[in-house]
C-alpha cells in the first residue's frame, strides 16, 4: 500500500499529516523535477495505450482547500498528454437545473467512458464538505451520503472504472502565503476572491469535514491519498508517480493489427 494511501475504516487525523513532508524523495528539488519529466513521459505513453486499447476508464478526483493547487496539479501532470482522451470536469455551485436533481446526477454524467481519463476538479465530495460546513442541508441528509458515495463508487468500479482520489493537503499558513501572492502578483490577482477570506475562517470546520469524508469513503476500490501539497514539486512528483503506478498495473496492450498487415504495403501507390 502506498505511503499516503488512507486505509479503509480508520479515523483520519489530518494534524498527523505534515503538508511539508517530502519523505518519498531523498534527493534535491532539481533531481525531483528531472524525475517528474521522466514520469510525465511514462504517463504520456500509458495514456496513448489506454486510449488505443479502449477498455479502461480512469477517474481521478482532486479535492483541496482554496489555493490548494488543484489547477496547478492538472496543468503539471497532464502536460504533453494527448488532449483527446483526457477531460477535466469542474464542479461549481450547482445550477438551478442541477439542484432539482439528486447530488450525484451531475456527477454520473461526467464519469469516464472506455479509453478515457477524467479529472474531477472538485466532485460529489463537495456535497459532504461545503454543504456540511455551511449547513446548506440537514445533518440527517448529508450523513447518509457517505454510504451512498461508497455505493456509487462501487458501482463505477464494478463496471470497470479505476478511481483514484487525492486530497491536496496544504497548511493554513501556506494558504495565507498563496492568498498574499494573489494580492501582490498582477498575473495572479484575477484569482483573488474576497469570499475565500470568509471560507478561511472556517478552516477547522473544513478539516473536520475532510477527515470524516476521507475516513468514511477510502476503500480498496476507490482509495484516498492525502498528498503533502505545500511544495508543488513534491505534490506533482507524488501524484504522477501514483497515477503511473496504477496504470502500469493494468497491463494494457495495443489492439491487434488487421490480419495480413504486410500485404497492404504493396497495395500502397
Ligand atoms: P475553484 O475554487 O474550484 O477553482 P470556484 O472559485 O468557482 O472554483 O469555486 C467553486 C465553488 O463551488 C466552491 O466554493 C465550491 O465549494 C462550490 N461548490 C462546488 N460544489 C458545490 C455543491 N455541491 N454545493 C455547494 N457549493 C458547491
């Protein structure tokens, strides 16, 4: 089992996980960047194979606090990957239409088809996180959702979807630094949202909500990984390594060529 994978049926305490941790890398940052380049090449090859084979469905879920690095992770990991066959689905405040349905309706529609990798930028986990912290619905309603989510993810897994879930774990101090950058650096100012300051005040409530969500839904078929995410280079290295390791285990193969392929050589003008 991977060092950052959360075991099934344990009670997670996020305080025990250091967002600055770099324990899986024993060399310097520059060497890690070289290794990441190597892993990216592997991922490009694996994704090409996955697309060609057209059997596997892969769902990657990214959750984080504001400024946690979801966008940067997506950019970094899928740099160079064939955009055909990879898709990002971002989940915002539900639209009026989405609100008229159950919370998994909009999610299920975005799950991957054969040969596809889909990255969820936020997900159905918002429905046990923001919804709980802001008391948008009754406790009795969101408390039932952990079991519903386990069943939903089991259904996807049984039907051939590989699910990998990442919580990008940053510290409250790191978030402050990142918000300050959004005030100081002109190219980042567009990202600043005064609402983020209000959300930050609820940090403790969010941590509790994340601890429960991760503890109650990390399963063998849809495991959660808590990734130390204060350092972007380490976050990208660990996540890319996990994804490539999971894909390698799929033993994918290119489809067989048509019969008598050679004979077509002479048929070419
Ligand atoms: P992001 O922070 O992901 O880059 P935004 O700044 O547009 O994107 O934030 C999206 C917002 O939508 C977040 O505040 C998130 O909590 C909220 N959201 C997502 N899903 C839900 C949901 N099911 N119910 C309520 N709010 C949601």
